C-alpha cells in the first residue's frame, strides 16, 4: 500500500575510510582495487571500497556487496533500521515494474532488529540484523502461508528450518518474494500477484520458481535471499537475472524433516534443496556459512538415509579433494575455516583445474555455448577444455527425473480437494504423467547406474561447465516455451519442463551446482554458466566460481539501478492461457515404458556395472556425501573417506 510514496533514492552513505576498514581488510581491498582496470576503478569506486589515497568515500549501500554492508554493521557505522529503510525505498522505486516482492514486513522487521540488538548471545550477532528476503514457498511463523496459491491463507505455526537458521544467526526477515503456483514451473506467475518480470528487460520472464528472489537481488532490493531448487528453480532465475545461485550437495543445508521414512531424507530420490542467492560468489559464500552451520535441533536438521558419522565425507571449507595450492603457497592448501574465506582466496588470482564442457544433451543457442566455452577456458588447466557429449547416461537421468517428479506430484496433489483448481501443468504432472510409471525402477536406476557413472566421470574431471539455460528469457506473456525461440527452430518441447533440461538433468545426480553470469547477449541480457562438481565437493565449486567471477569482472555484481525495456524483437512461442496449456499437455504421452533408446542404454549400463563390480554393496554409496555433524564447531574440520 506504500508503493510509490517514496520514489526518491536514498542518499549515499559518507564515511571516513579510517573508521570503516581495519588494517587487514583495508590492505586486501586496496590490493583488489590495484588489479582492476583504471576505467572500472573510476566508475565503481563509490560502490566497492575506495582507493588507497581516499580519505572520505560515498557508498551506495543498495549496490554494495553484502559482505561490505555487514562490515559496516559490525562496526556500528550503520544499523539495521537504515538498511530496512533503504530496501523499502528501493522497493518503492522499482517493484511497481518488476513485482518481485509482493509481501513486505517493514514494521515487523524493524521490531525484530530492535529485539535482536538487545540479545546478548554471540551467535545471534553474526549477521547483525542484516535484512534478507525469503522465497514465497517458505514459511514464516505467524505469517500467512503464500506458496503462490490464492486459497492459501493458513497461518504458519513455525518457520521453515532454513528461515530459523538465518534468524538464529541474526538475519532479519524483510519479506517474501513472488513464486509461481506451488513453486511449480520456470516462470514466476500466479493468480494472486502480478507476474514477476526481468529487470534487464521487463518484457521477459525472470525464470522460476525462485524468480522473485532473483529479480529482487538484481534490482538492489536486498543483499541476500533464500531460494530452493528441484529442477532448476534456483539456478534458472540466477542465470536470467545475472546473479549467483547455488544448489548445494544434499545434506549440506538444514531442511524440514519428511513425514515418512522415519524423518530421514531418502537418498537417490529427487529432492528440492534450499540454497543461497546473492549478487556475487563472495556474498553467496557468506550466506553459505550461515546455512551450513549445524546449530538447529536434530528434528530440524535431519541426516540423510545411508549416511552416518563413520561413512560421511565432510568436505568443508578447507577440504579440497584436489590439493589446490592457494595464492603464494605451495603444497596442500592452508587452513580456511569459512566458506567466505575460501571464496576470498579463490578470487585473488587465476585458479585452474581439470574442466570439461558439455551441453548435457540439449540443443543450446550457439552464442550461449560460445560464452560458456570461453568462460570455462579461464579456469581450465588446458587451453581448450574437453567437450563431453554425455558425462553420464543422460537419457536414463532424464527418465529418472520425470518419473520421480511425477510420483512426488501425485503424492501431493492427485487426491487433493484442490486438484481441479490448480493450474493445468500441475494437474498433468500429478495425474496423466504418472500412468504406468515404475518408481522403484527409477530409484534403482538412479542408485545403480547414474550414481556410479557420475562418480567415475569425476575421477578425471574436477569441474563440469554447462549452460544453465538453452536460450535467453522468453516473453512474459507465455507460460512456457513450446519450441526454441531463436535458431534451432526444430527443437520442440512436449511439456512445460523440457526447456529446463540442462538443470534438471543435474538434479538427480546429487551433484552441487552453482550458476553465475559469464557474459551478455541481446540487449545486454545476462547469460549464466553452470559449474558442477562431484557430490559433496561444494568447496572446489565455490573456490573456482570465485576465481572465474574475478577474471570475468562483470558489472552484474552491482545490480541494476532501474528496470529497462529491450528493443530486440521478442516472439511469443508458447501457451498464453491455462486452456492452451491444457490442450498442449493433452497431446503429451504419459511416462510409461521407456522408449527403445533408453532401454538400450539401460541394458548397456546394467551389464557394465555388473562387470565392473560384482558386489552390489560396493556401489550402494559410490560417493559419500557431505553431512553436517551434530556437534557445534567440529563441522569446520573436514574429514575424508580414505577410499574416496
């Protein structure tokens, strides 16, 4: 209701440099500035920290990195109330156009900051009241449940585990970002609030389902946000909006326990995993430090089935499976005790490892693939990274994803009283798509074919670089694309998910994946690169992503001051109404017996696994996955499975 009242930008903060930065941080910042081009130095000195000879500086807090804002908070140069006011002012300026943050708790957030400031516990002061935004599918105690559905309205009795975690560490929950209906689909629209659009071209989609969070970060409405990812819900919006998003390894971040399976999350199944979103890798690592600390009770941070303390490979911030030397060092890496320090170390100079490039079986726009290859070359030990057409059995992985996703939708919605009121994409996924599927077979294939193949691939590769999306963002008025928009016009998508293949083909592998901008194309639209590591090795992912971000040196880390409109022609190839989506999915065959090419692949890999390992017990857990320890503090000291 306050939208538009305050349409003036907040004045920059003027501070004395000697009051802001301690000697260590001052030296590090000065060093980083001396490596920048003078053109960038002059252009962005008011956003990043200053030149060495500057006495007083102006800081545009809305565009400043989260880690620098936190630095000012810790030294009482600014307070949480000022930051909330800045977020409100930015929302008043930009959100009437992009519709990213429909739910905004201004007064409540101020009260929460005041309450936190009076606490004496050290742990609650880690974020010092830094305002953050949470995804609309998450729950916040005392607030109505949103989830993008107009009939939701029940009051949340408790906050989601990831929200509680951030609150315990001193974050102030500022509001909820927009999501599609029940967070389903790669386009953020629903029947409650206006469609969220892309700040870099308001004619286009922002992606989904964490589209509101990505748009809010890109438009400088917050410094950190929380998202979630099942088939690309966190990564696609990050790619479309030029920000950084990460789907961590399963078990790395706290989550609400499932109602079944004894409260344990079943491995080799398909899971939505919560993750951090930020405008830079270094800021994302700061959020990752908060999310990966095991400070919640056992009921809120359950273990994963098949993992225990004796069989857990905990690759923490200091634990590289590769012994990558850090800047100025030789031999094994020096101790690093936070994800933020790991990212900072990776950002200081060019780092390199064994990199492969793949399109993951998708028909990708050629100039996007060129940007991905060029970016991968910057962190590769080889001049030309190896191109891999099939790093693991992609057809089987896609079949597993479709089957497990359809089964999860059937369990949630097939017998719901609201089924007839849901959008046709959900109804199709919960009913027609499940005819004749064999869930146990899909789970078996994922465990005994996909997982060993992924493990074998990463024995000779450290980072797999892929596109995150096959094309640029499509028109906001269509629900999803039914064929490739530019070039590759023969590529047809049979359902609302197929255009997301480069993301969901990774979701079934348990691999961590991070997306960051790697360049621009038409109308200055960002293009995201997806970096993938083996399950559990989030460390090398953050380390190399930080190095790549520094070498690319793009402006997306600043966000965008005002939303803009593109000038290039933008076709609309896809359904624009629920009726058209219903008719399109009516032609889609349900997931029944796999087609012949998948059957042949199944036979080949089944025999290969049997030949390679006659003992089924040896491939039950081909690669132990990171699991936070229950004891506080010890999670920072990595342990390794010696066989791995």
